[in-house]
C-alpha cells in the first residue's frame, strides 16, 4: 500500500519578485545558454504557454549547476519535450477514462444486484460514515443543479444524460438509482466509495471482475486520481514524482511484468510513471482486451527518441517483456 510523507513546513520568505515582460524572460534564458533561434517564434510560444510552465522543461536541460544550460541546448529541444509531455498526458487519459467508467459500472452492477438500485442510501453499506455522507451530499447537489437547469424539449436524436432523464421523468424516489447517480460523480468519489464499502466479499467481487484484487484496486484508484488530476490540469507528467504509487501485485493471478521484482529492486522506478502504465495495461487486459493502447505508447516514445525514458522510470528494454501486447512472441 502507498506510503505517505508528512507535508513540508510552510516557507517563511516573502515573495517580492516583480512581473517581467517576455523579452526579459527570453534574455534570461539566453544568458543561461539557451539557443533561441527564431526569437519572435520563441516569444510567441512563451506568450501562449507561459514562462513558469516552460521553465519546468528548461530546467531539464540544465548542466550540473543551476541556471546554466548544457552546451548546444536549443529552444526547440525544450519545446519538443513540452510537446511530448502534452501527448503523454493525452495518451494516459485514454485508459484512465476506460478504467473510471469500468469501475463505476462494476460497483453499480454488483451492489445493485445484491442490495437494490438505491443501495448507496443505506449507511450500513459503508464502513466510513463520512464517505457515505459526502456521497449523498454530492448526489443531492447534482440532482438540485439538474432541477434548476432550464429543460429544453428534445427529440429522439438528442442525447440527454442519465441524470437529466431521471430528474425530468421521475419524482419518486428523490434520489436516482445508482447508475445515473454514479455517472455524474468524479473519480475521487468513486475511489472513496469503493474503499469505504463495508462488505469485503463485494469489494473482492468488484475487483476480480476488473482483473485484480481489492487491496490492489484500492491502491491503484488512489494513484489514478492523482494522475488524472495532473493530466486534467495540464501538469507535467514526465520526470515527476507522483506522491502516491500503485501497489505491486504479488499474486500470479494478477497480470504483471514477468520481472515482478523490478520495482523492489529499482525502488526509484516505483516513484515514477512506469508502474502506473503497467497497472493501466493490466486493467486493459480485462476491460478492453483488444485495445491497442500499448502500441500507442510505443509509437509516442519512438516519435520522441531523445526523451530520456529514465524520467518516467521506464527501462530501455521495456518492450522485451511479454506482458506488453507489442512484445515479440
């Protein structure tokens, strides 16, 4: 299970740096050794991306000492890394979406079949009362917001959400059944609900339907929430510690790398993106067995051969493991 570190102490310095025009930011990079090339083009990217966002990628090209670039580093090198990271976020969001939808469906199907479509209203189904309370508050808020929206007549060709359909058609019960309710809640809520379920047998059945086990799924969902937030807010995903990391399954019943000791032997890799990619592929084996997502990851890395794989914890020979669909038979 993931380990947590205490939050760092709040700093004591006073921020007093002035805002600077873009030409001064460009001059600062040039002084550090960055080759701009077309200055107007660099200024345009700076203007529409922002100095501090790009600075995170500039720092990746610094020499041993801070504020000094490796000789020959160009603005295109920095921009290429930025573009790669953007593509990486979009690539990772694809399986995260599939997993989120699959987990919602698995929870609703299992719990509704055993305890009825409104099972989530029963506090006995939850071992953590505050999670149950927050869930009900969230659903009540969503229902209230839907009631306040102006309703426009629709025809058969117009898509309406499941929650909108329920609210505009049914008056009782006040809260909708699980399926339309869970369509509207976020991944963090779904993860918290799963972790708080009181019935271990139900949790195991849900996890097994997704190709994993309850403790592993609980750990992975916590990490997925973190990664999804980074991607949704356009944060840097390459060369970043995530703070929470997916547990490595010990059971051979859960598909995993042939080298199951990799993240224990090379502990630093566990703190990067690679174990997240592995865990997503594990779930895709079950929920989307014909998915070509792993090939898209491979193609992305080949499109950007200068991006260091170590920044994501990926071994150079990662594709040689038969775990990956693209590996040679």
